[in-house]
């Protein structure tokens, strides 16, 4: 993507999974300065930061340790930004239920602080916010049937959830991300900030450490490779569309490049029907990839879990020309390659509870 002037980019949560991948790509542009704003509270992020500092172009990388709940810190970090990518978040439904106040403070107040910093800077920076498919709730308006190893929509014409789907948050996490999502959208209308919201499905790829609330595909793979049991909530027929993180970065760049068409818009983003897989299908693919059969345990399904979620990405394609390029198989292989190169590091970040929670977001 060509640019005629220097870019000053702020990435909140920039040491996390998506943030570090985005920062690495941006550093390949010699006209770009990247500022990472992160409180380093998540497993693995300090290693991501060390990796970024080892890359070519890291002389244009700045790290600020801070929390999005701190208004002054956010304002100082954003005051000269021409682009802001807001990824800092509390990402798990289960955590939001246990501590809804903390969830609200991070996801709503934190996002409000970022928007106010962007507005007060006077620079009208491009702001991209990563929301979640959980804003659509349980999707009870999409009835499903069990077939083979997955749920399928009863309506054979169903191709995925569009942005016209009614919001129905269904959890403190859904409420906080949904409220933030609407604030981001409205700041474009009221204050003429060029904001974009991505309501994302499952994002997967390298630099995902695979703990319970950070990427269920990676978590499954690492658990199988390391001989740990996996707990399945429900029957394992739940379906998600999985998108490679590099395809997500392509989408972000496309949204910025086509800012005249994307500003103020909300887009559903995921792998679409061609990359939709059930929990059981992922486990079968992992067994084929590794030659190791998973050790499975089953528990009752968790309230609010969507039996089927597939993103309809037609709107983003229409506005930007973006299309996903990497298959689910390629995504799985890239995570496996990351594990092979970082085996001790990944094992050191593992969560003590080995379960798959489809109620988490694949962002941090």
C-alpha cells in the first residue's frame, strides 16, 4: 500500500497477537513510525515485544507501557497519531461474568478514552476498532440442524451473518464490546472521525499462544501436541469461520486504503463459508496434521454459545475489494510452524486449565 507521507501509528494492545503481527507488517514501510501502547498483562506479550525489537525497522518502533483506562496516558500516546488501531480489550465472556465492572472499565471506558484522545488531538486520525461477533448474541434467528460433524443452517440459502443482523449482546462481554462498537460508529457521525468497526469471528495464526482465552484453534493444537486433554463444551458440532491473521491484516490495510468508502462503517469479518469448520472438524484436522489423536473430555454447553457463526464479508469486499486468500489448512499449518519454532516459549505460556471456550474473542 503506497503512502506519500509519514505515518504515525498507535496500536493499543499492540504487544498482543494481532497487534504484534500488525506492527511487524507496518515496520516494513520505511515511512511509518509505530507506537505500541500495552500494559503487558497478557501471557506471551513480553515475548512478542522482544520479537518486534529484533526486526528490521525496529528503530521506528516505540513502546509505551500504559493502560487504556488511564485517560491522560491514552491522550499522550494518541496526540500525534495519524492512525489508531484499538485492540486493547478484556476478551473473555467467562471473565466478564466473574467481574463485569472490570470488563466494562476496559472495554467501554478504554474505548471512550481512545475516541476522545483521537477527537481532542485535532488530527482526525483513522481509527479501527476490533469488535466481535458476540454482539449478535445467540443468533436464535438462525435455526440449525445437526448434520454429520457440524451444525448447518436450516435455511439452505444462508451464506453468513450480515451487518443487518439485530444486536443482542447476551453477556457482560457482549454488552461492553457492543457499547464500544456503537461509540466508535457514532464518533464518525457526530465528530467526523474516520472510524471503522470490524465485528470479527475467529482469527488464528502465528504468535497466538493458545491459552484458554486466546485462540481456541491454537489452544487445541498445542494441547494435542503437548499431550494435554481438551474439554469440549457441548457436542462439538459448533461452527465458526476461521480467518488467518495475515488475511485480517490485509483487510485492515484495505479499509485504510479505501477510507473514503469505509469511514463510519461496520463490517463483519471472518473466513466466510469456505473457511467454516466445526469443533470436531478442527480436531480431526489437527489429528491429521500431527498424527496424534486428541484426548477429549465433555461438559455441558455454556449459555450464550452460538451453535453456528459464519461471517458474510460481502460488504467489506464490495467497499474495498478484499478477499481472504489463505485456507483453514494453511492457517493450521502456520500455527504448527510457530509452535515448532517456539516450542518451549509456547509451553511456558500455557494456561493451567485446558479447555476450549468458544465464547472468547481472538484478539489480544
